[in-house]
């Protein structure tokens, strides 16, 4: 086989429907009519007979030696002829295997893989520290995990273990272990997530290579690496980075299981999905239908065994997730933190409520129509800013605020930022993944994936049941379809960055679908599907680039080259007929080879050029906040999760994307923001500690009502907003005699607590109401007992708090009691209550 020939097809098996040579006899093969031509050993599932080559490669003609290797001209002794050096019987040593790859691969395959992984590492690691702590909510939990093993185990946001984050702790474990080894910092926290991205690309390559060869594996890995939302999340500290890695690893295990009906590999896939549950709960299970269907269809064994193996993988899921869930159930509630977001202090309540059915159907803390949103007076005031009594055209700031209100109400906001900063998915429906909110994050290649999936299934329609290519299409295509449909019709909270879970599925589907059609390119239908996928992708990229004012010149080269590639694909037989093949070498003549290279380059640029440019721009921009967005800064506002963005839905947005004066009620005043505990607003949203008028640098902290003075719709309880910087004088005050108290301060929500903890070096701060301020984690009586026992030093802020929740009035009750009974301390305009100094 020529050095480059094996790159374009999968390892050949006996009776392979795409085989280019007659199948070789295999003494270990079962009845080919039952297995679709794949060499299978009829022993207990998951085992291969001695000497059975890896990857199902045909054995050589020589006899097997004592180590199960074959001599002669087979695969066993051939490796040594490549100079890879080192091993017994001519096999390459470990270093040779790492650098030169498998003997059956072309020589360039492993170096190309190493280049891909190195380039991915540079893309994900370069300038990583610019994002600082990313999402301060998770950063504070990571910091707490470096200081307390109990906080580490449960995922507490404070080292004194009052309340956890609203997700399981698996991703926090990874980052906290790094912090314990290297010291807590932005880099030690973010680097593990970047390495998750590199590992995901490598595993995706491995899974696709086993089916379609190294060239398609490289294509799938590159497509995943250059997906804009993937670049975003692998450089961030949300749980999605580890989740994607676990999902890709599970898919790799299923791919291995499909080769020889291995229940071991399938069970390992279940264990990986169980750890996925410990990362982001039920979202990890969206791939289960595709994995199970692929195995039930194509595993080379009987139906009863296939069903049994799938059920056994379910046991693996239970084992992977159940050990931690069981530990949380058996652990006395009085000696562990409250599970934030659960509603009933239960992990299962969190999984099937707020993070489960609540996401699908809304309710249980999840807002309808794409996320929680301001209601009542806040929503009315925001909507009112879009017009005036005289019917005149609204101002730029008022119009932007009206669009923000529309986005929070579940509509389809204008612009990629989704109401000035992203964070909510817009209206439900089949087009959600292509909307302004999600389009530039994930949908660049989604149309091509859907087209190529249909084409690939058509191309393999006559293949045997166990055809591995079709099984792989079911696996990766099913992953894409199920996940996209669930995201499209979710009525609860959904953020744009969730779509990173689609990136491996889309990449794998595109690579495998294109390869299956290329194998049958002599048929007009196959060429037509390839051409349509290429042309549609170019047109869609043209549309997506037109939604922003970033690099508009790129639209036209992308469109033209993509359409050119589509035309070349349709005319391929005329460009590569038999007369253009050099008989001695079996290759195209130099002229036709040049045409093929031009066609390939045009197809690559026309389909991948736009998302690659968008991804590179994403890597060059710092991202902070709770709901970051991929892409250039011009495509994102500063609101909920914009660059540096604290959550300030009430703030009007100007034409330049900055927070403007006159924010409507419902805004989230920052710590030390205008008016302090009374919730009154500053005219410019700045001038107070932590305040800023610009959404792209720091969140606006003032919230002025429609009446111009008091924010009646939502009063701040010491809220720092999301990722606002705590005032240095306040953190210095909290650090005084900090060791005498279990919590140096109490605030309304986890976001406020996180900012204080990060600024103070990890001093524990009680987040009374959890992430939204609405968790019923404590009663007034319990809080009074903590104060009486001298466990809390300061209380920051007034009533309300969070997302307008207030823990069913608990925060308001605590605020009223504190204000009536304890002395105040004012630092840089911020009011604190010293709980060690009663007024009397």
C-alpha cells in the first residue's frame, strides 16, 4: 500500500462493502453473513482470539508466532521495515509508536495528529490569563475547594460550607486539584479546561480514524477545535469543558465496542456518562439514545446479547454517578452544605428539578421561553422604554433596552448578543440553533452536518447490518440531532454556550458523511449531496457574517469559494477520469492533481474559513461573566455575561453597547452601587465603588427606576452583580480578625459572595439565597442563631436581592431584623452591618 493510500479509507475487513481488494480468509472469523463481514470471534463478548490484529486489520499470510504476531508479509513484521525502531519482532517501541503511529497508518498521519494537537493547545492556552477568573461563581467554588476538602467534595462556594454551586462538582474537582498542586490562580484554574479541549480533539480523531481513516479523523478534530463556542468554553471555567471531554470519551468507547461487540468498552462508556452526570447532570444523557441505537443496530453479535450489553452500560452509568449521589444521601444534612438550586436540599431534587425537568418544561426556578427573566414592574418598565406616549421613534438606548426586555421575555432579540449580552436562548422552536442567539456560536456547519448525515445514510443503505460506517453516522448524527432538538425546544433556562455539546457531534457527522459520499463519488447523487452541503454552508456562513459588523469583507470570498467548490464537486468525473491517471503510479497527472488541490482548498476555505476566523477572534478576546459569548466584542453587549459583564438586565443599552443612564427597575445594583442598601440609582451608573457606566469593562451598578429615584422592583442585598470587583477597602475590613468567624460576611446571593471571596483571598462569605438569591437554605431563626453564636461578622446590603427572588421573603426578613438591631459601618459609600455590635 502506498504511504498515502490508507489515509482515505478505513481499515479494511473481510466482506467490507467498500473494500478495494478481495477479502482475505480469517481463521477466527465467524459467519460473515451474520456480522456484515467484520471479523468477530465467537467467544464470550469483548474477547478476541490470540493473534487477532488491532482495529480488525487482516492478518498476514504467515503463521502466528508465540506472541500472537504474524510473520511474513502481514502486519506483524512489517512495522520494523519502516525504521520505527525498538520493539521485539520488529514492532516499534513506545517512543516510535508515539511519533510514527500505527503500522497501518500512512507515515504522515501521526505527525499530522501531533501538529493538530499542538495547534489546538496553542489556540486554547495562548493568552488564557486575560479572562482572569472567568465565571466568578465557579472560580470561588474552586478556590474554596483548595482550602477545604469538604468544600472540594460537595462543590461548596465557600470554605465554611454553607451552600454549593447549582451543579455537581466533577469539573470543580479537576480545577481545584490543579489549584492545590500549583496554587490557586487564574491559570491553574483555566489550564485544565484547555487541556480538556485538546484531549477531546485527540479522542475525536481516534474515534473517527477507526472508522474512516486518519485523514477524516484529522478533519473531524480540526472542525471541532475551530468551532467558535468550543474555543470559548475550553478557555473558560464553566463545567462544559469537562462534560464535552467525557461525552467524546464515551463515544470513543462505543466506537471500540461496536468493532467486536465488547460489553467492556460499552460499560466503560456508561461509566464516563455517569461522571458526565456529576459534571452537568441530565445533559450528559442526551447522547444516550444515539449511543444505544448505534450499538443495538450494528454490534456484531446476537440481539439478546446487544440488549444485555446496553443494559449493562446502564449499570455503568449508575456506578459512575451513583457513588457520589449515595454519599450525599448518607451524609447528614446538618454537617454538609445546602445543595444550591435544589429546592429541597437534595442532589436528586436538583437533578430532576432545576437542572432537569425544569430546564425542559420551565418552572422550578427556570424561566419560560428561554430563561428566567424580569417580570412585573421590571418587565413593564423595560418594555416601556421602547416607545413613548407621543409615539415618536425611541432613542437608541431605549430601543436597546426594549430589545433586552424582549429577549428576557423569550423572544428573539436583535443581534448576536441577545438583548445586549447573551445569556438567554430566545424563542423555542426548530430554528433556535440558527437564531441570532445561537447561530454564530454553533451553527456554521450544522446545515452541512444534517445534509451529509442524510447523504451518508443513503450511501450506506445497502450495507450489512453491522456496517461500522453507518453505525458511526448513527452515533455522531444521532448525538447531533437529539441534542439540537432538546436545546431547541427547552422552555427553561438555556444559555448559548450550552451548544458546545454539539461541536463533536457536528464535526464527526460532517467528516463521516463526507467520507461515505466521497467513496461513492462516481454516483451523481453522492456528488450532488456533497456539492449541496458545500454550497449551503458557504451561503449560511455568508448570512452569519452579515449579522455583525465584524470583518464584513470575509463574506464574499467565503461565498465565492464555497460555490466554486460545489461546482467542482459536481463536475468531478470530468476532472478525474481514467485518462487523467498515470498508469505506472496510479495517481492523477500533475495538471489534474493541481485542479484537485484547488478544489480541496476552495472547499476548505468556503466551509471552514468563516468559523475558523470567528474562532480565532474568540480566542483573542477576554471573557468573564456567567454567560459568555463567542465571537468579536462587537457582536456581544456587556449585559449578562458580556465581556466583563455583570448581570444588569435593567440597564438601558446605548448604540455603542454601553450601559446608559436611567436603567429600568429590575437592574442588579452592584456592590457599593448607587444608593447602597436603599436601592436608589445613580444617574450615570457610576461614581460609586464598583460602579461603571460601560458594559464592556465593568457592570453598571446603578439601577434607577422609571420614576428616576428608587428601584422598587428589585432592591439589592449587598449585590455585587455578576463578576463586579469588590471594593478593596471593604475586603480589607472583612479581613480584619477574619479567623475569629466562620463567615466574615453574609450577602444575599452567591455572585456577591464569590466576588468578595476572590477579592479577599478566599475568606468564606455566606451566600444566603444561593445563585439567584431564592434558595430556602436558611430561616430567620437559624440566621439569628449563627449571629448569636458569633459565627458571622458583617451583613452587607438591604432587602430583595438576586434575581428578585429573596428566598420567599427570608432575605427581606433577615435584612429587616439586621437593620433594626445592629450598628452600621460605612466604607466608601457602602453600608455594612456589624453583627457583633447591637444597637442597644
